[in-house]
C-alpha cells in the first residue's frame, strides 16, 4: 500500500495506472501533474487524480511512489525537474516504450539516486490518447517488462514487481538493450509499417476512393496507425538503430515474397506465407512460442 | 427467392453465404460440393447445405443460383467443370478477392453464357478458414463489390444486387481493373506486409523470444498474417502487377520515414506519422473519407 502516488503525465497510460491503483486499493492519494493544466483539471474532475499539482516537482513532494507517464523524449527534462525531491526510499517508475534512452537519462540526472528508479514498460496501449480514454482495465492481464540496471535497489525492484502483479499484470525482467531489440521487432516496426502503409495510400490520387473500400483486414492491421504522432516520433527516434535493423530484415522478406510473386513462383510464395501463417495462428499473447 | 443454390466450395466464405441466405429465407435448398468429401459431409451435418453433391457439375444441376466459393486460381477449372449445365437464366457469382483473373476465366470458358455471371467480392473474411467457422453474420453490414462486364445481363446484375442487400450488405459496382487496383492497396498489400513481418521475425535467432513479448498492437496488426496460405498465394499471384506497384509506393514511404529517423529529423518524421494517424483516426469502414 502506498500513501501517495505522484503522477507526472495524466494521459492514457498514467491515468489508467492511477485508476487501476485506486481500484485495487493500493494507493491512498494521487497527486497529478500534466504539462497542460486543462488535462490535469480534467483528470481531477474524472477522479483519476485527487489533487492537481502546479508542477512536476510538486507532484513528487510527499509521494512514496512516482510514475513518469510522459513521452520518452521528455524523460530527461522530467527527471531534472523532480530530482531535488527524489529520495532513496521513494519508488520511481516510468512506462516508456523504449528503455535504453530512459535509463541513460535516469543515470545522467539522478546519479546516486538512480537506484530508486525501476524502468518499466507495460505492454498495453490504445490507438487513442488522452485522459478521457483512461481505463482501469488497460493493464489487466498484460505483460510488464522491468529493465533494472546494476544500481537498481533490490527492494524497489520487488515493490515494483508486487505492485504490477497486484493490478493484474505478468512481470518479466530484461536488460534495457534486450528490451529495445525485442520491441523494435514486435512493436516499433509494426507501428512504422502501419504508418507507412496509410501514408502511402493517402499519397495516391485515388487514395480516398481506395480507403472507402477497405474492410476488416485493413481496419485491424492499421489500427495502430492512428496512434499518437508525438509519442511515436519519439519512440522511433529513440530506438532507431534497432528499428533500422528490423526494417532491413523485414524488407528482405518482403522483397523475396514480391520476387516470388513476380516470377509466378507459387511454391516459394506459399512456403513463405505458410511459415508466417502457422506462426501467427499458433501465437498467443504473453506466451513464448514452442 | 431462389429455389436452389448450387454451392461450389463449402468453406468459410461459401458456408457463410449459404447460412445467411437460409436465415433470410432467400433460398429453399442448398446443394453443396467441396473438393474434399469430408468438408461436404461436415457442411451437411452442420446444416450449411442440405444435399451433398458428388461433383461441381451435379451441384449446379437444377440450381437457379450458383456460387463459386473456391480459391481464385481454381476459377477456370471450376467454370469448365460446370459449363455444360449453365443456362442463361441461372445467376452465377463468385466471391473472389481478385476480379480481373476471374472475369478472364469466365469469358474464356463460359463464352456466350458469360452474361449470367456476376463477379462479386464481399469485403469480409476471417483469418481462420473452413466450414467450421462459417457464420451467418459474416457478411452483415459489409460491402460487396460487383464488377459486371459489358456482356453481363442487367437482370442478373439487379438480382445479384438485391440478394446481397437482402443479407445485409452494401453493394457497389466497379470495373474489374479498378477493383484490383484498389484492393491491391487496401487488402492485398496489407496481407503481404503482415506475412512478411511475421516471416522476418521468425527468421531471427531470437524470434520466439520476441514473439513471446508481443502485445495487442502486434496481435491486431498481424491478425491477417494467419490467413489461409493457398488462398493468399493465389490472390497475390493473380494481382501481382498492381501489388508490386502498391509495394513500391509503400516502400518509398517506409524508406522516407526511416531516413528521417536515422537523421534524427523529428519534424519530418512527425509530419509523416501525423498524416497517417489523422487519416486512420478519421477512417470509418465503408465510408469514403472527405
């Protein structure tokens, strides 16, 4: 049980965390701050937070749990804004989709206090953003990846694990670098492909006609293309090296399938599709394939 | 009201059509044929068809409505198998995802009787196949594209339109070539991208680890990668010229986004993502964007 959550960033991710913590009875009071005062006010009106803080620093004041739920590119500035009030028995976490950049920022800014920071990435989200979409169930049943570093305090890591599990998550630990490599493949590249697909269709003179004909396959495969542009700009920039590697491997598979199609090589094309189809048909979220 | 539907191919698409027609009271009797006798038997046991036919030709015998629900590459052989019993007052349709190749096959094989063929593409499907997934609601609320040719009989076109509308579809007409260009962009390329993405992940030594970490974004964006390999091999082959054109435009968008990311050009990257995100956020299935 925490006395006070200092929530920095009262959007979809942060707001949903506050709602889940409250519903589970894990926190007594939530003090929230968002860059936009209207968001903070909205969050209070919705009962997502109890008290509006006029700054990130004041949101941290008196908290025993701090969550940064800001775009990853804002991590360093946020750590700088709050570092004077961070103490070593305060548990600080983030929810960013990339981890190496956030860990670097924490090391650089928090220095001796970096041990109280437990980098976290809950594998959950929506294509819509903003506190109005906050949902106490957003994290239920989802995986959370914690990426502790050598200085992370074992006690804080344990508390973080217990907390995420208490709101219904499955917790795993990975190194920040391994995290970023994996998520380049299964999250960042899929987002990039969806953005590029919708971008390319819109760039054509008949793009709107085409979009009017699109069906359920398009709907699902491009749902994530509606995601928040600033957040995803940051994620793609922060993890660009891994992303470029994954894009190369993807482009090779795509190229080989196109060549097979162009050459009328149905056998090769079918073999490649079959590998993908069987893999995807047996895939279950949160389970490593056998 | 039709007396007898001759259903050739009792899989997901054909079976769902038979169920929808029966539920709407639009057909008295369904005679079905599938290449695999066990599928035909299963379809009868499930009540999808009333009578098992031992051949495609016998499924057509006595029918006033015929539906080809076979892989598009089997269209020509199927037309050949049934042409002797096709009469000009029989309405013949297909449900193929490509239209130019099917229309070519119909012209070539049916000749003077081609006027009774109304090429149809219902924009509906599932990533699973087989009669056991047949669903009377598969087509409800979906679009159906009819691609009549110059010889198509107006009376048959009207009957086909009424029929699809009666089972809850929105019907549009297009030229076969325009259809294939549009669906290369909004259906065939998205499938190819999903296949290539899952293929590329599986090709990596850590592919299984990565897949175990994938979340809801991956789940939705790759749902269609589980689609039937033979069916999609045929679609991609049949429409490869349009597909290659769409893939080129997609690759240009992808390349430009990657270059922006590599160069740390957040402004350009964000502008491209924003175009895609806003387009996709405002997109509604079955509605042409403004």
